[in-house]
């Protein structure tokens, strides 16, 4: 049985707009699974469906089920899921700008009944993986860089001691070298701490470099899935998501006259 299982989910916003159309995916324990697709494909909605944050945005799951560790969870509250070991890092980071980095991190342990010593141990672990945060721990989060805020958001999730993290667009608005650093830390957490990850990402090239498996969403449907290495080598994925075809990289000017022909939708 998969650690996280999403089965035939359909989601409607405002009782009218059908966003997800029969989405199914699996995340094995101790693996990194990438959820790929263009903006508006339904990646964030899928993560919010799993974490049950969808209800706060007038979204309803009209069909399907979500199971975590063998139990159905789509009827639970977000704080109950955090206590069970499932945390989400939202798109856009959502740090508390007026609080320091360390104060932001401590909010992540709110659902735990931890002693001061336990909280200090958790902080030390976060600072071990994110030494940059230790340097900036007394700085107000609102005055730190986008990369530092993303690290803070992931570190805040780690303070809840999760066994799985839903990571939404970690590369958004961040310099490429910082993106590589963050993904490298995610891989370390996966290998050393056995934290499973489901990450939604538009940067297909980076995501497939670090993931074990991937799903591609188009218009609220899963149109392709497979091992990360196989997807990275797939000609369709290269052409439509990496901008590379058998003839080499296409120029922006050529794109104006290029008609997309997705063979998996034919």
C-alpha cells in the first residue's frame, strides 16, 4: 500500500468550476514524487485537496478519496493532519513578516506538546540543514530574501516533525543557485530523515533531477506518469516542458509559429 494515495479526485470551486477531473496518484514512503505541469494545470489544488486546505478557498471534493498511512484523511482538519505527520509548505512561502526567522520556525511546533529542550533540538536540526537560517535567526522574515523565506517555510514545516511534506512551487521567484541549494536540502532530508515529499513544480528540469517519480497534469487531469529518469528522457516531455526537441532548443521567435501537438492527447 502506498504511503499517500489519491484516488480519482474531482474538485469543484464555487459549485461551478471543475478544476480536477479524476486525479489519481501514489507516493511511496521515503520517496520524492514530482507533480508537474504548467500554471493552472491543477497542481496547487491537488496539494490543497490532500492537506484539506481547499475548504478555505470555497473548493469542494465531489468525488474520490485520499488515504495516508492506510487511513482516509480527506475528512480531517489541517491541524489533525499535521499531528499525523503530514505538512504542507504553501506556494508563496507565507512567512510571518513581522516575526523573526526563529519565531517563524517555532510556530511550526504549535501542534506539538514539546518541552524547551525538545524545541531546541528541533531548531538545531533545522539550523543544521539550513545554516543560512541560523545566521539570520534574529532578522525579521519580511526583510529576508525570497530564498531565505522559502528555507524558513520548509524549516517551519520540519518543526512539526512530519513524515511527509507537500511542497508547492519551491523554485518560484528564487535565483537558480538558491533553487539548487533548496532542492539539494530536500534530497538530504529525504535520504537522512526519511521524509517523503510530494512537490508541485513548474520547473520540470530541476524537479525531475531530484525526484524518484513524476506525474504530469494538464487541465486538471494526469496525462503522463513514470519514473523521473524516464520522463526526463521522454521526447514529449522534452518538447513541451523543457523546450528541447530532437532538433535542439527552440528559439522564442520560433515559438510564435509553433503549434503544440500533444501526442498523449491525440
